[in-house]
C-alpha cells in the first residue's frame, strides 16, 4: 500500500480546483498524446460546465513514477459541503487551494475546518500566481492565521506551500515567479513525500464504507469509498451492517476502480484502494461492508441535514403539457425518488395529491435539481423556498449562516442597512483594496430573496458568500417578503406592443410582445406595493381615420431577464414558479382575478 496516495482537493468556489486536476492529469501522462480532453474535464455535468462549479465530488487517479495517486475533486459551495466532510474519511491528505488575490474565503475556512477535524495532512497551493493583483506573501500569512484560528496542531501547521498557475499549467515551490516551470513534478513529489500512505491492513477482514453514492439504471445504487482493510473480489458474498445495526448479505455484482477520468471494471481491490461497488440496491452512505460473520462496523459518517424546503407540484397552469414531455405525478415522483438514490442530502416526502416537499442544503442545491428536471423534459411548479424549523426540547430552532460580503465603499451603507433589517449581526468589517469586507451571522431565512436586492444595491460589483453555521433558537425577526407588488395578467392571449407600451409607467415588464400569457400569470413588477391586474393582450382600436404623425412606432424598454435563481428568490408565498424545458413563468396560486381579489380582501380583514 506504500505506492498509493489518496488526496482530496479542497478550496473556496472558483479558486481553480477542477482546472488544477486537469493539469495534474495531463502532466502525469495519464492521457494519450492524441487524446482529446476537454477543459475542466472533471466537470462532466452540463450545469457544472456552464456555471463553472463542481456539484458532485468525483474520484480520478493518476500514475506517476510507479505511484498511484487517487484524487477527489470536491465541491467548493457550502450547499454541497456534506460531500467534503464525508470525503475526508476516504483520504490521508488534502491540497488546500487558495486564490493568490482573494486569499482565504468563507468556504476555505469551511473545507479546511473539515480537513483539520479529520486530521489529514495538508499541502497549501497558492493558485493564479500570474494575476497582476496577486498578493503571495499576504495570502500565505492569511492561510497561517486561518490554521491557527481553527486550532491546527503543530504537525498540521508545518505545511508545505507550492505556487501554481493552473490555467497556464506552470508550478514552482518558490514565490519567485521567474521559477515557474511547465512541469508539475514538484507537485507530484510533494504529494508522494508529504502525504502518508493509507494506514490499512490487507490481511485483516474486509471493511469498506461508502462515503459517496452513484446510480446506474442497470445495477442500481453504487457505493463509492475507500477499502479500510482486507481484499474484495467480484461475485464475493459479503455482509452489509446497516445504519440501524441489522445485517444484510449480498453478492458484489460489479467492482469498479478509477483510472484517469474513466471508471473501469476490476476483478479485485485491496485495502487503500478507492473503489465503487454494486450489488445492494439500497446501500447507503456510512454503512459497513464486511466479510460474512464479521459484526464490527466502522463509525457511521455524519450526513448534513437539509436546511431548506420547497413544495414541488404537477403543473396545473393553462399551458400544461405544451412544452414538456413528462407532466404526470407518477413521472415526477419517480424522478424525485431516483435523485434521492444518488444524493443523500436530499429528502422527498409526499405532501398531498400531486405535490411533494423536497428538502435540501440550500437554494443552489434545490435549483440545480429543478434545472436538471427541466433539461430532462419535465414540467412542474415550485413554491417559495422556506427554512426548516427543528424542535429541540419543545423549543424551535432555525438554521443560521455565516456570511462574508465584499462590496465597493459607496454601497456599504445600503448593504449594512438591508442586512440589519433581515436580522443579521455584524462580526467584523475590514477594508481590502478599496473594497469593504463584512462578516455577519444571519438566520438562513434572512438570505432568501436577498441576492437579487444585493446585486441591485452594489450595481453587480458585490460578492456574497455564505455557509451553514448551526441551528439556533428562533428570534422574532420579521423577514418580510418582496416589498413591491406585481403586474398580473387578467386575460389569456398574445401580448401586444401597444398594451405593454401603455403599462411601462406602471412598472418593469418581464415579457415581450408576441408572448402567450394566461390569466393569473405575473408579467412584470409593479412600482407600488400592491399587485395590479393588467391587460397585456389589448390591441389598438383601428379606425378609418389617419392623421400624419399619429402612428409612431412604439419603442419599448427591454424586459427584465429572469433566471431560475432570480425567480426562486423573487416569488412570495402566494405565488408559484412554473418550470418547463423552455420557459420559466411566474404566476399567482389563485389564477382567477375575481377569486384572488376576494381572497386578498378576506386576508386583509
């Protein structure tokens, strides 16, 4: 096992983890000379590529000088932090990647804390050293401060530092940029010399624990993890010690190893190997696979609890079935439960006919699920996200987040005021290169709908990062809904430029001329606090009389572009988002204008 090194790459969002893995793969000679390899090859999912984020942790391996280095590329976003924590159980060391300009950020703290708690060996890599704004020495000092602050022991504090530009494919062990070379042997040698080999025993009984899940239509659930002891073979009969202590025997149908970016079938794997096994259709994270007759289980892995929930419903708008392929409750339910096979942080409960409560780790976690569904041809409706309230000793607790914000100086006042109204408590405030960095603790519900306002307040220049902190007793904070009302269509039909032009002084439109709308659909934002029913399909009255200059062309303002995240942030509790493969439509729960007015009047009284 001395020839194996198991490492994870951890970092804040967008500090370059996946790009670094690309370079480690390429420079090691893992790919053939003529092999086509995409940029950010580890981000295999379309959404990962478009957004430039890693959603699912993925294993890969490279061979270098007779050593096998297994690498796990981890998500940097807090919504997928549970994956990072479980991965620490599979590795013996981490490469902590830090941006040479941004320095340590909220998720840097989060992922490093998990690594130090797991007592794995860290190597620090300062990335993007070629940036003109790089602050190499200051960033290294920030990293040392963070290690001390998180209670690192002497061994952990004695870390090595490498300096790389993953984008340019250069690396060096010196902060002197003139020493940067297009050769990653210094990084491979650091990994081999500094990261310990897995502490395992091949001769002991088999012990394997899935830390990640995958799913395959042919073999069902696949458990991915590191073999802690013993040897496992294809077709072997083994026992699974379940989370509740019961024991289930099963046959290993398939055994997979990893080579480069490929998952390959293997006949046998030994202690220290990172593998995937198939054969038990409901295998779960944290269970222990052992030889038959063994009853000693490995410690159960902690799975992060969901903090946010939404109601998913079948689409019942007048446009149902016009765009999507899958619209029935049976199809949607099957798909949601299939997602829980792969994603252990997701919970799905039936909440009535044709509706389900889906709980996840945050808005990004749930919005990516919705985006995947629409791309696969599903139509559905979703409600406003709500935080999950826990009851402990008859007291109600809600999730709190740590928030770090960077804003231009001229926006600071507005941001501080807005966060104060949302129940946020400031921890500190510092000035970095004409940007003000603010640290807050805030109830999770205070962040729902905040990012849209935040971008407006900072004219798009603000950076907002947050990660889950803990559950705390509920405080009496009235985090209001959206203050402005909406423009709601009172007719079905096609919108006209004439009608939209007449309504522009009432607010901001979300639609263009020629779009199909229905009664109860939200077509714009009102510039007052009350909702306004409007007719956007009205055509101009035509007469036989013509006067010079009377028929000028209507010049309309551009409608507001709406995205999935924007819509989830935007809707109020009496509204829904209709999601289809090609359309996002905001709508009222009660579509009929008269019924809605009666309901609102009753609620107000």
